[in-house]
């Protein structure tokens, strides 16, 4: 009997209409806002992850600066002990670098090779002026090792140009590994320096 009253009075259709209206308002009004809030939360979480990665990278850089700087100082001192400091040395190194660029050598590296005789003997005191000419002392020889990637043709052209440099250079050894188009080459040369004038 009560159901009949609800049907007669029209209350049930009104309640159903109100429920449908509430569901529609949630779907049309609140659901987009909730999706936008969810997207903002995801973006905040992504930015937090990016910030954490940036902070970790910055801490790693700071840590490498303190330890890495000392390693570079040791390498620089070792380089300066083995290579004469003179304008001739600067010109030679810039000329070798120019040749490396001209012949498209990739991953170019240059190191100083210490000979076994240099390792065994302590450094001799520098002679007095004029004594070098009188005693017929040899010019100081420095050996350089170059490693790079290149094609066979670029390697051949680079080796052809070494005797044409404005310095007395001698190619000590050449070793090549890899295939024709992807070769890793190691070239050792000797350079004679006039000293620090």
C-alpha cells in the first residue's frame, strides 16, 4: 500500500530524478576536476623525482670535484715533468691537434711515454750555458703516444703528413685493431726539443 502512495504522489520518480541529477553533476562537474587534481599530483611526483635525481647528480659532481681535482693535479705534474715547457712544445702539440682535426681522427688521445732508460736513471742536473754545445749533448727526446679511431684512409693520410710537420719527428710504432671502417690506432712518435730558451 505504501508503494502505491509513493507512485501516486510521484515521490519515487522525483527521488530517481534527483539521484540521476546527482550522478550527472558528479560526472560532469566533479570528475574532470578530480582528473585534473590527479594529473597535478602525478606531475608533482614526477618533478619531485627529477629534483631528487638532480640533487644526487649535484652531490656526485661535488664529490668528484674534490677527489678528481687531485688526480688531475698529479697527472698535470707528471706531464710537466716529462714534457719540456717551451713555445716549441706548444707549437708541436697544436700542430698535432690540427692534423688530428684535419684528418677526422675521432676519440683522439695524447699521452707521454716514459722510456725505460728514463725510469731507471735519476734526472741529471742541467748543464751550464754553453756546456751543451761543447759536450755535444743530444737534444731531449720526448715520446708521445696517440690513440684514435679512424678509417684506413684517414690513418694513412695522417701518417703521411707527420714527416711534413715543422719539427723533427720519428714514427716509432703503429698498431691497428678493428675492422676497415672502425679502426682503433695507436701511434708512437718521438720529438726532439730544443729546450727552454
